[in-house]
C-alpha cells in the first residue's frame, strides 16, 4: 500500500489533468468508437517503459536533460500541430462502430513519446519512488499508476461521448474543432517552453 496509494493518486491526477494525450483519447473515442478510445488511453503502457529508462539515463547526465526536454518540446509542438490539422480536416459525426484501433493506439503512443510531461514525471517524482522501491514495489507503483491514468482518461472521454450523443452531428463537429484548438494551444505552450529552456541553457537573448 505504501506505493499503491501514491501511484493511484498520481494516476488519477494525471488522468484528470488536461493534456495532449487526454485530448487525443477524447477525439478518438468520439470519432472511432469506445474500443479505439480505450486502446489509445492505454498507450502509456507501451510508451512509459522506454520513457522511464531514457529519462533516468539522461537525467544522470546533468544539463543534457535540459537540451533533451527542449528538443522534445519543439518536436512535440510540431507533431501536435500536425494532429490538430488532421482533426480540423475531419468531417464526421458520432462513431457508428469501432474503427482503426491499431492506428489510433500507435498514434497515441507516439504522442506520449514526444510529450515532455512523462519524462519530467519519471525523471523527478516517479523516479524518486522507484529509486527507493524494491523490484516488486516498483512494479506495483508503475502498474497502478499507469492503469489509473489510463482508466481515468478513458472515463473522461466516455463521459464526454455520452453527453455528445445527445446532440446533433453539428455539435460533434464543433466539439472536434474545439479539441483541435486545444491541441494548438498545447503546441504553442510546448514551443514556448522549449525555446525558453534553450535560451536559459545557452544564455540566448
């Protein structure tokens, strides 16, 4: 319980917190169906293993972690703009059936891999818990945290879909455009954060 409880809290907080993956899971649940949305929400199970190893490895190199996060932020900003453009180009109503589950899952994994937030979590708070945990407790922490994160994200997406099903196709179109705008906002923030990290690290004006 020493590791399961904080893992549950971290997962619940992360699942409820708005972010690129959350927005994408909502988008996929609305357009491709609940099975596709559920699979997309479980993308951290595929992405966070490499993220944990890479973030702890780079963190041990000191300032190189700052360059890594800056580069990741700029790459993430570009990819989010690409995803936002695809959503803007989507002209669809409520999903009639589950579709493109593998493709949706792979896109969600890529989205998580270029998002700096998981690296920052596992390189700081999450890494601190893993550093003092046994192999069993560390595994419990990771599984509980990721499961709670995924289920919470999908729960939010499913709730929004249930609410959206009561409205017209035009409502869905407006909702998708709103999701795209949110991704643009995240992209702008990531781009600014990446530039600021580079500026501070390289002493740029």
